[in-house]
C-alpha cells in the first residue's frame, strides 16, 4: 500500500472521487444503471490504476465506497471491500485504449435488442453522433463458449476491448454495453445517449424499414460539437440526481 494509489489523500483526488460518485447517481437517475452496472475513471497520475465503486448499487454509492484497482484488478488502496465481478471490463479497456479516461458498463434494456438481432445500432439523432464510429457487438460465446455472460477475467476483458477497437461504444450480446470517454462526463454523456438512441432507433424502425440515419461525416461533426457542450448536460443531470437523493 502506497500513497501513490490513494487519490483520496489529495484535493484533486477527493474531487475525482466526488465526481465519480456523481456519475453513479446521474446514471442511476437517468435509468442507464439500475442495481447493476458500473462506472470508473482512470487515475490521472497513475494511468495503470482506476477508481471504481466497491460492489454495490450505483445509486447508493458514497465517496467511502470508492476503491482503487490496478489493471490486473487487484485492489491497491488497502481496502477489504469486494470489487465488482466485471472489473475486468474497465481494466482491459484502459489497457487497450490509452485515450480512454472513463468507462461505463450498463445493462440498459433499450440497448440489449441491438446486440441480439442483426440490426446495427446507428445514430438516428445528433446527440448520439459518436455512434458513427460504430457500435460493434461483443458475443462472449464466440471465444468462450457457454458462460454466465459476465466478463469475469482478463481474457474476456481483452476480447471485449478488441471488439470495441477505436469505437466509443460496444454492445454485449444478451448483456448490455460499454461506453467510453476522455472524461467521466463524456463517458456518462455517451452512455445516456446510447440508451436514448437505441429507444429512438427502435421506434423509427417500427414506423418504416427506411430510416434516415446520420451519415458518418454528420455524426463525427455532431460529436465534435456535442463534446464542447457536455458541461451543460452534466450540471443539469447532477442537479436532478441530487434532488432525487435529497
Ligand atoms: Zn454486466
């Protein structure tokens, strides 16, 4: 145990923990996480460590529940708390994607159909322009046969990260999805709008077989614009989540 992996000892570390708690509450309030799912952030001064809650429902997470893990999914801050079974999702995405600073894993119901049918999740509204980079589907059965569907070890985490590739989002057949970002707020923003886009796309597909999706250039341009506006949504979502928890 060393101070290097105890972010709570610095003001910046406390701020990051607090932001991660906010992310848990926002995602719960927005219906992206329920009793399950999780969100993490890479430790800025130690890129091979990340902060995440101990295993519990996101809406109930407090600063004291945040633990530090390394990329082998060892708890490194001396805590005896039980980590999430699927911490390897986060560790292996951080290992494969140095640009990623935060990861959300969700079981949102609106997204799951797109991992189960041969209809790709594509951007139908500008707020989900990041989906122009693709939303590949990870099918754990392809490499690991019959499992309980959870990403329980490094091999499974690496396979998920390989499916994600350079995309912002990957779907998980029969399970959920992951979203990534260069900050907690961006990963949360993308998780929320992945869920929204899935619901909108399903509605559009019921109305017609001919759906006008954003083309790649439109999606990338929208993503660039939206990335400058995230604080606006983040402030509102935090307020709403705080009011609910009051
Ligand atoms: Zn899961």
